C-alpha cells in the first residue's frame, strides 16, 4: 500500500531572532496542498517572494544554508526543514517577516513539539520517493568530506565527525529510521568552539547567538580567567565559566548526549538533504560533513532523480490487468479505429498505467508511411488522453454517464519513433487534485522501458448523459 503525503492540520507560529542576522522574526508554518513541497515566503519584501526549498537555490553555506530566489533570501533553513522532514510532513508554506529562520534553542526541538501539538493531516496523493538502486559516492578530497548513499528500505543516516580537536575528537552518530528523529536527534543543539567565538562575535557573525541557543565547546583545559572575562564583555555577560564533564562546555548545562555535536551534524544533514525534494529510501553515510558538503551532495541526489526519470522503466505487463478491453469499452465512447487503449494495468489515487499494442493491421499505416510504418505522434497523444479519460471516469459514480473533453496540451516532446510490434505503456500522474471536474495530468509513454513521449494535459469531466 502506498504511503500518502502529509501536511499540518493547522498553522503554527514562532517568534524569535536569527542566529547570524540578530533580526527579530515571526515565522509561521502553514498547511499546503498536495505536491507543494517546502516553500518559504518573505512577507516583509515587496511582492512577498516565494523561495522553494531546493538544492539548486543554495547561494551560501557559511555556518548555515541560505536559499535565494525571486529577489528573496532565507538564511539558516536547515533546522526547520529537518523538523518537517524528520516528522514526515511533505507539504508546508513557511512565511517569514525577516530574512532568517529564528534560532530558538539552537535545535529542531521546538519546531517538532509544535508539529506534534497540531498533528499531521493525510492527503490524497501518494508520496514520491527517491529509491536508490546503486551506491552513489561523492567526496571533496581537499576538505576531507565524504558521502556515500547505499540502497536501503529505510532512510538511515550515519555520521562521523573529526575536528582534530582534543575537545571533540572523533564522534559518530546514527539514525536507523526517521522514527528516531524526534527522540534522538531533534533536541541536539548547534555548536562552535571557544577558539572561534571571539572571531565570530567581533565580525558580527552571531548577532543573535547566545549561550542559550548554542553550545560552546572548550578545546583546552588551560583557559585563563582574563580570556573568559574578555569574552564575557564581548558577549554582554557578567561572568563566564567552563564546565568540564568529559567535554569542556562554556556556561552551559550538561550535554544531552555525549555525542550531541555529532547528532547535531546528523540533524543538519536531514535538513539540508530535504532540499533534494523527495523522501529518500537509502542509507546516507557521511564523514566530516558540513552545510557545503551536505548541499552539494543534495545536488548529486537530485541528478540521480533525473537519471532515474530518464532511464529505463520496468512495468509488469504479465499480471492480470485491472481493466480489459471490454471494461474500457464500457467507460469510453471510442470505437474502432479510434479506441487506442487495450488494457489498464493499475490505477491509484493520482496515477494510471495503460497499454496500447501497436500492430501492422491498423489502418493508419497504409499512409503513415508506405515502406516506413510509424505510429503517429498525434495518436500517441490521443491514446495518452484516453488513459487520462479512464482515470477521470474511474473517480466518479456511473462513469458511462460522463464524457471527458480535452482542453489543453502543453510541453509535448517525442523522444523516438514508435513502430508496429511495439507495446506502448502510458503512465499519467496528477499534477494537482481534481477540482470542478478539471483533470490536470503529466503523461509519459514508454516502449521497452524507454521514454518515447511526454505531454502535459488538461481535460474536463462533464456529466452529459441521463440514466435511462
């Protein structure tokens, strides 16, 4: 059974400051329609531009992931995206009154709690996954960053961080399925090292940073009192101290997990790989990750989606069809020589798969073309449309009382010729939910698993007959 998409049951709101910009911002996460994905909207800018959560829109990874599109930027997107993805929310509109996601406590926990409070709402459309079929490796040898994605039935993440630091050393963290995100990962806070703190503060890179929303790790045990006093003045604090409990931490409570820094790196990976645009079935292994490596690997996975979409598809045509030709004749008014669908293999809430066997006996081959028979592109479109009509009529009671009428065809492409002996397989997917009888679908045709045609179609279902 297919997993459905989910959105929020109601809007949730947050008020806070951005870690890097220090600007006060109100952020609201709104329910969104099927296939909407994650999108940000800057309400404070002219035209209120929308920025899609997309790896191709990343413009900066300096201590956070920044997206830019349509004249708007959004800083530090990773923690809220991790919360949505980790709680398996597919569709959400995130509105902002400023340029940066509020840092809250430096983790995804407060976002997760609000998602839990309002709950999720199941939607009509099936969730689309990136299902890995082979290992995908990527590395930045100069920086020592390595990623490996391995096929798996679950979404798993394993992280190794090595900062060559006596404070952190080498740490590992793992998440064996998304169900572990809320309990084991969401609360893990962002961090920096004491040696970085003065530079960051002096260069206005953590205007909204505080010891309440970030962990400061102390790399050495010989920190002088005067150094702490200088940092306290810089941060507007009366006094700073170092707590040593295995790992030195500046003015903070005890670490929630011994490997909390590594778990936060895992949290960042979940948020940054949400920019792929699909939920992932695979095991992600990362060594020395950061936002730059995360988002560059997200682009690699996006390319894998494109490769899979263009590659050979497998359809099981040996199983019993859902509708045979007699069933189809009871639904469609078309007859020889214009009934161009032989059987329907499958129908879901948003997809249909149909089959047309192309034979030399068909009348169009007398003239198209003698000595070089080619199944006309216009008839491929018509056959695809008939599959769409069957899909639409399968969603109404008494389908024999309805007709489907073509309204628009867009973005038609023919990839290769279709000839007698070929078996055309049509796969149509809803682009948006059916409303007021309007059916908007993306159609693709395949021969031997190879993509031969695509088109975007709009039709309307109208009841124009009366039961006698």
